[in-house]
């Protein structure tokens, strides 16, 4: 039996399983339409490879949709919750936005500049960034696996409901959260040697009383030529948001010196 026929057989088997469980066609019909829209043949084969390996046991509806892709909720073979991030491979706007973060990152110096190659590199970039942050003890979604434009990671939340982002959370002590986030930025810089480069109240979650950084595909290593500019922008976002909450924020240059001390 050819590889394509084996894949087609697996697809039919899995589709039958989902129909039986009524996960896709009845309970989440709208999400299923989006799933079909996003999943080209190559992506489907990648997802079903993860299914065959047992990395994914179940995949359901869309948790988050954005210009760079979709995040689906799923479970692994042990029942653990997964975030399955699938990057779009056809967005010219997305490609344009990637380049400042990939160019200058020595980990991806040999990546070709066609859209599909850049998207595959972007998925690898987020996986590597998550891994570096996780290894030094920064709370991020635990990276599990990546292939082509599909990234598998820990789901932050419960039963398919995502943890609230900082913007949506009710903060009892904004001053404390400000200090925690500043310490997190410093640890990311000092220990993981990364700059988030897109930090805001929209890509920081609060779960079980902890801050969780996510969406770090754009994070750059310290040797990136724009690392300092990106760090200042992150600190400006932090300053702006917490100042609105009447937190006694530190001057940006002071926080910049504190974060970079000994590393510049």
C-alpha cells in the first residue's frame, strides 16, 4: 500500500471516529468549517501524523484565530489538554510581518524567503523560544512538538476555556503583577537570552495565580540587531498599561538598565 493510500485510509478512519463521537459535525460544526478552510493537504497530513503518534488524540474547536493562524483545543492520549497552533501558509501580510524578527536571528540565517519556508521557520522559532524560556523556569505553555506549520503545546486553561489575558483579568494587586512581569522580562533576558519583542496585556495570561507569557514566536536573541529597540518597546508597553492602573511605574530607562545589567 502506497504512503498516500495509507494516509487516506487513516483520514477515513479518523473522520469516522469523529462522526461517531459527533465532535465535529454536530457539536462544533462552525469550527469544523474553519478547520477545513485552514487545513490544506500538507497540514492535514502533518496533523494526522501527530494523531498516529499519539501526540494528539483528539482535536476540537478553534480557541483563538488571528492573522498568523488558528489555535485549536485538543487532548493527548493521556487526556491532557493541548493547544494546537496551525500557522497559515498563504498570508502575504503575515510574511511581511515576520521578516524583521527572522532577519538577524542567526538560528534562521539560511531560511529561504518563500512564504511556506518562512512560515515553517516561524513555527520552529516559537518552539525554540518556548523551549528556552521553559528551561530557565519562565512560565510559558510547555512546548511538546512541532513539524512544518503545526506546533503542539500545553493548553493554558481548563476544559477548552483559555485562561484570561492580563487585559481581561481582575487584578487585586496591580503593583505586584507589575513587579512580577518586570522580573519575568529580566529573567527572559538574563537567563533565556531572549527579548519578547511583542509584550503587552494581550499576550500575558494569568493562571493559577501565575503570569504566563505566550505568543513568543517573534522573540529574538540578544545578538539580534533590533533586540534593544524591541526591549524598549516591551518596556514602554508595560509602562503604559500599568500607569493606567495607577501603579507607581519606574522610568523606562531605569527598567532598561535593570533588565540589561551585565549583558550589554
